[in-house]
């Protein structure tokens, strides 16, 4: 698999609050996450993805003029990513190299690399097998969550989104394979730069008019599902995998 031009940080970072049926669009710029799976069935359909696109559009369109300027886009996205990464970096610094080494063993065993596909499969298996366990260590490679946080309230979509974000921000060379060296360097290299966010804006801006409309933003939410029928659904782990690779 190779990374598409759209995929760099196409993933939204997950917060740890359970999604509600009515969301505060402004929260997206503080967390870079907007829940689409509102019925919490682990599947996304066209209506849910369209609603998520519209909610994020409202968040990004700060002056409510019906389009998203480059400045609006970069300001909102940078704020959300910085908040998420600051939290993750703090957790990694607390554990040090020894903790990162132990996490790598849980993810890849004795291997020196792990593919995006295998990482997401590992995350899904960890979530499905351990969600209600009292010991939170199983979640640390994917979330960096603290032991005292209640993961029982974490939706499968939030876990999938956060896992994909972890891979995206660790795979520094963008080859869709995460190496052990990249993993051990996470605490020192975690960042999303303005240049990277601008690159993503340019990839979405199909008509190159330096503004995004709903259809252009929809490429990030809807187009990744391809030509599926309107009543089709996609599992959340598959969706967040597709959003970042092809």
C-alpha cells in the first residue's frame, strides 16, 4: 500500500468522551475528532458520514460564510492536533523507553516492523478482547491513555480513530510500515506542522480557489467508501484504515 496525497493526517484524533446524539461542532477544533457512529453499532453508513462532514464543515467555517478558507482550516486543525499530541507526548514521557519497548512487544512481538493493516488489526483485537478489563495496559500502544481513565465508555469508533492517528503520527517516512525505531522515537517526534496541514488543504481543494466547499471536504469523509450502495455500511476499523491508505 502507498499513502495517498490526501491521507497525511486525514485521520481525526480521538478524545476519550463517549459520543452523544447531538454534538458541539466547536469541540472539533479542540480535539480534532467528530463522532460519526452515533448509533454506536460499529458501522458507518452514508447518512452518518454525510452528517459528520456537515458538522465538521460548521466547525471549520468560523465566519459562517459558507466556505472554508485556508486560514480557518489550518487554525482549527492545528489546534485540535496540538491538543491531542500534547496529551500523548506527556503520557509517553512518563513511561520512557522501557514502556515504549514493552508496548512494541505487544504490537509486533519480535518483529522490527509492523504494517498499517497489521497495526489496525491488532488494535481491533485488543479492543474487542479487553475493553472491560480492569488493567488498562492493553490500550496504551493505541491510545496512550492513563490507567485511571474509564475506557468502558470509549466507543469503538473513537478507539479506531485514535489507533489510526497513532500509526499516522509514528510512521514518519510515510511508507505505511511502522518500524521499531520510529516507535521508540515517538515522544521526541510527535508533531503536526502547518506545512503538513496546508498540504492536506491543497489536496482537498480540487478547483484550487483557496477555499473548500462541502463537496471538497466530503472527499475526506465520504469518497473513501468508493462506489458502495447508499444503504451499504462499513465497519469503523475498515473506514479509518481506508482513510489513510490505498
